[in-house]
């Protein structure tokens, strides 16, 4: 009996990738995943609990997620027909890549991304058969707009992905910068607003009706509902008609649809929690700088931090003290760094106390 020739069957580039491996263990303070440190409002949780009691588990969920999409459209003032719901933004990124593989007449098709940025753009693109063209950020981790515009003109990408605010740097793309890319691209420009609530800026969702090569990604994962795995793609109806052809049937569970709809209908209840995170982000940034750590300006719910080439040692020291942050080795442009999710005031105080211990021990 012949066996499977696995290497022959794997797509080019897959061998270079690594599976996502979150830290194992029970850490009292988790500041590594960019989740909200605050649970939803008790009123929202009560409404979700009562709705779940009426759920029919023996039936498939609504295949079109109509109630959820309608609630999103009402919250962000767009048409329901412009909205697709998915299992977090990751699934929707994959759907877009599958849909636009043949656009621009390239073989293979091209994706342009700044770097460093959200890893799933390049991972999903490589697996889908794209060539990924990376444009490094500047030495200050700001967008290299000259490089981005040159790449868009020369590479003619099917898709340009912009995480704004950018994960892991916290960089924000201005209206003028996004407009310049939209005006130069004959492909799709995707503005990923996963951290948009913390930026203090207006969403691009309202512009989708006016710009046919713009798409916007949003998620509930950063504002208190990460367990739902609930994301949204906002794009023109003509594009979504095509994306729907590759969307999995019944791709969102009934639980996610029901809970997500209730969460969106009570979205104003997240505002105080977002304000609290931004306030803590600014406080934490100032405290870290007072300890002479290098902190990059952030418009997200996290901070990118460096400390004299001792990032890995600091990461391990924090873990030994029950605090886990994200260690990012060999980031393009930046080198080793730590991404610290903003926690509750108490969690941030514990982090600072542990950092002071590290410095006192000669770290």
C-alpha cells in the first residue's frame, strides 16, 4: 500500500509557517491577546442568558445572519446588504483572498501589506496562493507611504491590507494616507478596524458606499466579546455577491448570532469601558517611560515596548511572576519587542510592580 506524499501536496510557503501557539499555563494576569479586560455590562449578559434559554439547538442557525447583520448596520449606519458576518475577521480575510485570486491578471496574484502587521494577512495569503509583497514601516514604525504607493503602482496587488490602528505597533493611518492608496489602487484596499474603537477616529464604514475599491473589517473581540468570535466585512454589494459564493453555509453559530445581536444593540454600554482602556493605556505609557523603557505611541488597546535588548528576559521574568505578555522576536524594522495589552488598573499596577522588580535585579 502506498503512503501519502505529504510534502508534494502542501502549498508552497506552508513549511515556513508556524501554528499559532498561545502560552500554556494558568496566568493570573493575561496581557497578551489584546482582549478587553472588562466583561460586558451585566444587563447585556442577562439579556443574552434569557435569549439562549429559547434557542433551538436541533436546528441550523440563520444561514444569512440577518438579525446580526441588521444590528451591525444600524450601529454603524450602513446598509445590511453591505455587511457580511464571519467567525472573527480571520474567516473574512480568507473569504476575500479566495474570491479575488484571479484579479489584476497576475500569476500568482499579489497582496501588499506594511510590515510588521497582523500576521494573518500574510499567512492566509500564502496559503491561498498569493505572493506577499511587504513594505517595511519607517524606523519610527510609521507608514512608509512612498513605499506603499510605489508597491501599489508597480505590483498591482489584488488586495492591500491596512490594520489601522496597526497590530502590533499601534500605528494609525490618516484619512489622507488611506485616500492616497484608494486612489492609486486598481485592486481592493481593506481597512481593518479591529482596534478602531480605541483610536478616537471615525470609522471608514460610512465611505464604503462612495468608494468601490474600499472594504472595512470590524470585530467584537476587542471590546468585550472575544468569546463570540464575531467579525464583520463591510463592502460594496457587487463584491459581497461574489464573496458569498465562497462563504461557508451556516458559518456563524446561533449562539454567536443571538449574543452578537444583543451586544450590538447595547453597543453604547461598551463606551465607558473603551474610555477606561484608553485612560489606562495613557497612564501605563507614562509609567513605562518613567522607567526608561522605549514605548511606541499607540492608538490601540496595547503598547509596543522595548528595553535594551532584554525583551525575552523580561518576558520570562513576567511569566514567572504570573503575568503573560506577547513576546515578538525579530520584528521587521523593530527587532525584539513586547506587546502589552492594556489591563484593568489593578492588573496594570501588578505589571508595573513586577517590572520594577526586574529593574531592581539588574534587568
